[in-house]
């Protein structure tokens, strides 16, 4: 069994005064929280991804990289990476880099996202919500299998044997599938053999 914490880096008002903390203060507190979680022996700390005013986690891999520099044992994960609204090559490169910085403590949970704000923000059609995710997940998983791949999809330019670097410290980045919303998302996880 693993015990850990997930955070959305929420910026919430002080219950006594109603005042919002400064974003820099909240980010410093979050990094302190991850450092304490490492020190007390928790197994994993996850940072979500949202593109909304009440959360500071639009770039979780940067937060996790800062945490990697301040910790030594805790696994660092996304909770979740909105893969349907991201380029899988860039996501792979970012998490491989995090894995190098953390000396093999990176993992990620990929999903479609429970909020839809990323789609219009990045110019994506919400009607392609599931198709984008399925295609991006297919490419992302193939990137973990080989450095140079040939791949073609509907939404992203094809790859014709280009190398994708850096490679992670671990032989394979641990990938979990965030599920919910439909029974099909659970079926997809089982079919792909993803936790």
C-alpha cells in the first residue's frame, strides 16, 4: 500500500479574514508541504493540472521539479496531466526531465481532465474530447517504448523516426490512467493494462 497526498495548489481565502494569500506565498507553502511529506515518509505527492483562477497548478511538472530539488525519497506525480489538451511528446520530455532531476522518482497520472477549460484555452474542439485523449495516450505510451518511433494520428503531426529526448532515468516512466465520467474510461485502463 502507498500513502500520499494530491494537491490542486488551491488558493483559498483565510477563514478568519476572507483575504486570499499571495500566489507566491501559497506556492512556497505547497513546496514546504511536499518537503514535509518527504521527511515524514509518505510515498507519493501529486500535483493536479487546472487552468482556472482558484488553482496554481497549470504547470505541475515545474512545481514537481522544484519539489524534486528539495526532497530525496518521495515519488512525484501529476494528478492528473490533462493529456487530451497537451502534446504527448512535450509531456514525455517534461516528465523524463523531471525523472532525471529526481533520480527516478517521477510518475504521472494521465487523463482527459474533469474541467473543460483547457480545450478553448489551447484552441481544441471539445467535441473531440475523447478522441484527442485516445490518440495522445497511444502516442505517449509508444514514446515510453522506444526513442525513435514512426507514428501517425489525426490531430498531431506525424513522427517519422525522430528521436525523443531526454530519456528518463527509470527504464520506463510509471503511468497511471485517471478514470471517471464513463464506464469506458475504466475499460480503457483495463484493456491497456494501466493501473
